[in-house]
C-alpha cells in the first residue's frame, strides 16, 4: 500500500491521517520503501524517508523475544527472496495485537492476512472508506487518492465494484441550483 501511495504522489496523506488515527509501519515495510529502493527510485525513497520521519507514523520492529518473530519465521518458511517480507512481518506483528488491522493491495498478502488475522485485514479501498467513516479523511480526497493510485505506473489495481456507489453516497450533492419554493395551494 505504501509503495502504491508513493508512486501516486499521495504518501503525504498518511501524515495527515496519523494525526487522527494510529498508523504503524513495520521496519521491513519501511526498508522496502526507502532502503531497498532501486536507484531510479532514489529521489522518491528520500522523500518517503522525510515524510515518515516528519510524521506521527510509528515505525516498529519485531524484536527477537516478541512472539511475532517466531510467527514471521513460520510465515516465511522455505522462502529465499525478500519479496513478501514486509507483508509477512506486518501480519506476524498484527497477530498478537487485536487492535491492529493489516492493510494491503497485494492479493496473496490479503489472503494470508485474512487467514491469519481472522478478519483484521483489509484492502486499500476499504482502508480509505474506513478513514472517511472515522472522519480522518474527506471523501473527495479518498476518491482522488484512489483514482491516482489506480492510474499510477507500476501499480496493479482494480477498483472494487462497490467503490463508485460508496463514493457517490459520500459526496456532497452536485446540484448548485437554489431550492425550489413549494407551490402555493390552490383553493377550489
């Protein structure tokens, strides 16, 4: 999700959201975004570092004594690449924190999150909707972020079928005409 926001130019909305809602990013996710960025993404990685450091977003690590370390190891059993390390770490961390929800745009990670977190996992569009419902994000901003993220280069995205209706129901009326006065009653 962070990479999608970064590529769409909306990573900074997390700073605003973090003033109203607790957001936690695992070190493994942060490292994917900043440390492990390819040279062509160096500028974006530096901007992401500045954005995260200047926010109330908590960056947390998994300590060796934390049960999440054992869970992470089990989730990653047999894997040799770091391709899903951030997602697996986030799921392992959230497993012992019932107040936490895992948010992802990755299909495999979403399925793993649903299986392991027993309902405390959600997709990107649901995350935006919940932020709007909590009053942490304006519906028009959510709509723009969603649209830009879907269009962003290198981001595989599909708009859920419910999203357009949901956005429509949360948008202010577009009619700018003055309200009509009631017609006078006719006497017979």
